[in-house]
């Protein structure tokens, strides 16, 4: 219960940070936020692969690494094609700071406590990122190719959320 509350609070804090810091973010800021969010989820998944022995959690973590890396690779290709340099901003900094705290918390856990906390965090994180994509990042994007990539990412990440929620039900 405590871990899911922490995840919910973190999601609300970051959601608010995205809404405030990214009032109308520029495409370079959006690119940085999106890439950062994917990179942070890859790091969380790699921690799960190091710590978890549960095959369903490991399979989910492998999916997170594969899918987020694929979207980030497409994002890097797109920014190079467009000649855009992603711009660090308050939202990406807030994401990094919160993720570092969560990674430290997760690293201190083991066994089923780790797996539950990891899955709960994935649910909260995907809810927050999907909401930010839907309400701020996609509507703020002025480049059609970037907007399309974000929309594709959102479809993938909605699947991640559904998968994480199903996993949470089986682990609680």
C-alpha cells in the first residue's frame, strides 16, 4: 500500500511538473522530455532484470527495454534528420530527479517486495507519461513528424500501461 501511494504521489507531482514547466514546450524541449522519459523507463527495466527472478516481471521488463529503446532510436533519428538539438528543461530535470529517488528506493528492495514496487511504479509512471503525451506534448508539438512519433509512442505506452496493470493484479 505504501509503495503504491508513493507511486501515485510521484505521478501527481511529475504530472503537475510537466503541466507547469511545459506550459507550451517547444519541439526541442518535447524531444528532450520524451527521450528522457523513455530512457528512465529503460533504466528501471534494467534494474528489474538485475533483481527479479520472476519470469513475468522479467518478460515485462524486457518488453520495456525493447519498446522504449526502439522509440528512442526513432526519436534520435528524427532529431538528426530535422537538425534539432533536444533542449534540457525543468520537466526533464524533474523526471530525472524523481527517477533517481525511485531507482534508489527500488534498489533497496528484493524479491516480491521489489517486484511489487517495480510493477506499481510502472503503472504510475505510464499513467503520468501517457497523460503528459496526450494533454501537453502531442498538442504542443508543431512538427508533424515529431507529433506522429509521439502519437505512435502513446499507442505503445498505452499497451504498456495495460500490461503493467494486469501484472499488478497478478502480483497483489
